[in-house]
C-alpha cells in the first residue's frame, strides 16, 4: 500500500501565485466551475518554472525531452466565487526514474479550497516513450524545495560575458523592440563597461545589464538591462540590477543613473530609484531618467 501524501499547508510553498476569479470562470451555481481549478494549477506551474529560473521551452530543448501530464487528481473542500482573490501553491513532492509528482493547493486567505496532485512523465517529445528524468533537472527541482538559489549573477568584462550578453540584448532590443542594431552595441562595451550576466543552474543565460563610470567615477550609468521574455516577472532582473549596483558601489560610485523605459519605471521605483526630469524618446521608445544614491 502506498503512503498517503501529507496535506500541504501554506508554509510548505516557497511562493504562492495570486490570481482573481474572472466572471467567465463561474458557472450557473455562481461558483468556479470545477474544471477551472486545473487551469489555475497549470498557471501556477508555469510560475513555478519561472521561480526555478527555467524557461520551459529552452530547458526541454537543452535536456532533450519533454514533460507530459499522466494523471491529475483534485479534492474539493470549498468553492471560490467571482472576484475572489486566490493563491495557488505548487511544490515538488517526489521524483521517480521517469516521472515527477507536483502537489498543488488553492487558498482563499487562510481557507483551503482545493488540493491536487499532478503526475508528469518525462518522455521523448516525438515518440512519447518514457525517458529517465535528467539528473540536472532533478537537482534543480529538489534544490528549490531545499531553499537553494536558482541563479548566479556573474560580473565581468565583454571578453568574458559578451557572447551571452549580446545574444540576450539582440533578442530583446533588436528583435523584440525593433531598436536599430547599430544602436544596441557600442565601443564602450569593449573597454570601459562592467557587465552582469545571470545564468540559471543549467548554465542558460537569462538576463544582462551593464554600468559605465561617469563624472570621474562618481556616477554609475546603468544600461542595457535586458531579460528574456519568458523570465520577466521573476526575480532575475532585480538580481542583475542589484549586482550592478553592488559592483558600482564597490568601485567607489556615489550615485547610479539610468534611462528607464516607460514600461519599466515601476520596476526601478521598487528598487529605490527616483524620477529626474521629464520623459523623452530614445531609440523610438519613451524613457525617464532616474537616479539612486549609493
């Protein structure tokens, strides 16, 4: 007889994904239709991969397989209603030779609404034949549950970090934002810039940034902050920024200055930067100058 899975409490989850119940998700009884909880779990699983610093597509391509849901079990305790604010937790319960089990729970405040288990099988993407769970993937999932860091941010020069940094910057600025390629890379990259590069535990590069000394080294000009799309909303951008600020502070800089894209102003405000002056257009994108004392 198999050992029953212990009930997961709020404190068992390293993070809880928040969402609000939409009108389209309630049924004629004015409660969330039971099948939507699987969608809630799936949404939280995607955020769990972000917390692991694993962009799903790139990770599966690198490891040579894919994950397929084999079994999903839900136990309902109480109902969510329209406009409720819910929190969904995901935790890796165990990993076998070819499969892994994720435990999930939905909470409304302190009230538990639904428990669930999702069983995934690691298999060949084309034949769907089971394959052993890669040891590198196993280590990341178990390391996360043990509280280990999922990222490493390296500080260095262009010769050391430039290849990966350039690939991310081209993907974000040139391909996505349509910034002219000749504006993305400049001579400062090679000579007077300190670069930062975040990699996950599989060695995949996820985000980058740089700082340039100004005003005789008193000011650090932060720039070229770029995070791969699949990792936005996670902690990776903040960790790169914090590493750049620490590097500039250690070099004797008294102030950090940057030109924030309008869409990223909130991110920099949360990091302690303050607006300075009026908004302006740079490379076809609205920006705002922001500063922070070091």
